[in-house]
């Protein structure tokens, strides 16, 4: 028998962020704008890095993959939420709920490892500059990206297997706009204390440990920059600051939600919006506004496209 069929619940009702119609319309407009900006901004980074040979370096290769993950993270639940505001149909099937849990943990797990890879790249470039090319080779970059996806799949599968073993026998109202274990497991007909410990051990501790490692690596990098101040130190400092802002904004909500899985639903809702809708747009905003190389490459790409259009127009007319 299918595991899902053992549950008495065939679908869940997503309560969303508010019952107020005015607030729902406000959220619809704001989240629609953020989602479009996230997809367009991250797509522009991917296209720019691919099109400009000057950006074919380990840092920008990892940045491109981060943009792809951010677009995916923004897309696993946000389009459904936006559609639900229009249709008023705020339910999701049991299988759909499990699917959301899978993709949420796939993308967040993958991004955690990728952010660690980006930290390793910056640490090596600044602390071991003479050995950088040999340590962070193209093969190593590909291996880091593949490893991040493998870890993401393994982590998400563990969460899905855990979710499928939970018995749901009645309550089906998910007090959020998407399915995630901290809110879904509280609907299960078992003692939630033990489940909370599982959440802390499998997600909370992992996120906190990774954040501590990343924090320490950036501290070492910043100290190294300070001790070896040079003409290019301000550029390196700007890059590392941008990296750390992304790390902090991503890890902060994740650590809180999974270290305290029985905390206030209101706080969880706000933090969930933050790392699924707001954080994915930080990547293009921070890297394009703070990085001169990316801005220059984007201007070159724009001029190239404009010149191409002029050539095409003159050919036909």
C-alpha cells in the first residue's frame, strides 16, 4: 500500500499569511514583483557570466550556480501562493505537500553547501593566493557543485522519508503559505516533542554548524585583508562583505526556524517569507550593485545587444 494512503488526510489547507482581503491583495502585488525581479535578476547574472569570458572564473562559476538555486528556491512555493491569492483555492494535496518539502530541503541544503564552497573559494584566493589556481581548479569547482547537489538530495530525502512515516488522522490546516516540516509535523497524531528533537538534530544543528564554520572562515579572511592592506584590498573586502551578507540573511531565518521548531507561528511565517522570497533577490542586488566587474560585463552585454539590433534593423530597412 502507498505510504500516503495510510494517512487519513488527503489534502492540507494552507492558511497563508492573512485572512484580510486587503492584505492578501497587497501580498499578491508585492510578492509578484519580488518573484519577477528574482527570476529576471538571477537570469541576468547567469547570462552575463556565460556571455563574458572575463567572468569565467571559479568565483563567478559558483555565483552562477547560486543564482540558479535562488531562482529554484523562489519558485517551489511562491507561484502557487500568488495564484492562490487570485483563485482563493488555498489547498494542497498530500503528495503536493510532500513535494514542496522535498524541493524546499533540496534547494536549501544545496545552497548551504554551495555557500560553503564560495567561502572556501574566497578563503583560498586571499589566504593562499599563490596556490589558488592549483587548489581551486575547474575540476574542483565542478566537484563542489556536484557535491552540493548530492548533499541536498540526501538531506531532502531524509526529510521526505520522515514526513511519510508521520500519521495524519484529522487536523489538516497548515498555518503557513507552503508545506514545511516545522508546521506539518505538528498536525501529526503523535508526540511532537520527539519530532521536534529530530528537526533540531537533522536541520537546526546542521545549519548552525555550517554557519559557524562560514563565520570563522570570513573572520580569518577579513583579518588577512587587514594585515595585508593593498590597493585591491577594498575590492576584496567589498566582495567578502557581499558574500557574508548573503550568508547571514540566508542562515539566520533557517537556524531560528529549525532550532526552535515549536516557536510562534507568526515569527515562523515572517522568517519563511524572508528566506523563500526576499533572500533569493539579495543575490542579484548585492552582486550587481557592489561588484564592478559584473556591472561592466552587463553594460558590455547591453551594448552588444543594442548594436546587434541596430545591425539587424539596417539590414531589413
